C-alpha cells in the first residue's frame, strides 16, 4: 500500500509539473525534463524493489509459520529494543 501511494503522489506531482509547462505557466529546461524523467524511473524501480523484498519477507514468514519455526523476517539474529528509562539521569 505504501509504495503505491508514494508512486501515485510522485507521478501526480510530475504530471502537474509537465501540464504547467505545457500550458505556459512554467518553463522547464531540457535538463529539468531529463532530471524529472530519470527521477520518476528511479522511483518506479525503488517501488518495485521494495515490493519484491516485502513479498519475499512475507513468504518467508508464512513458510516459517507453517513449518513451526520461529517466524523471523530475516535470517539474522532477532534484535529487540531495550526499554527506555522513565527519567533521564541529571
């Protein structure tokens, strides 16, 4: 859900920028257009990579749950955050 929302917002802003440039209220140089296109491609690739990684992690957790093994999202040691003290020392 998060990658789709990020991509939707990013592409909407990009389309609006191009529409403003097309109808004359904004002037984009060739470098800015190329930069915007490359940035969009990077955003798409990042979104796809994040989605594939998340899907694999969820599949690993499902496999671990069905086999009865501890369902850790990674093969590394399970790290937990310690409790914070209620007060800061003075």
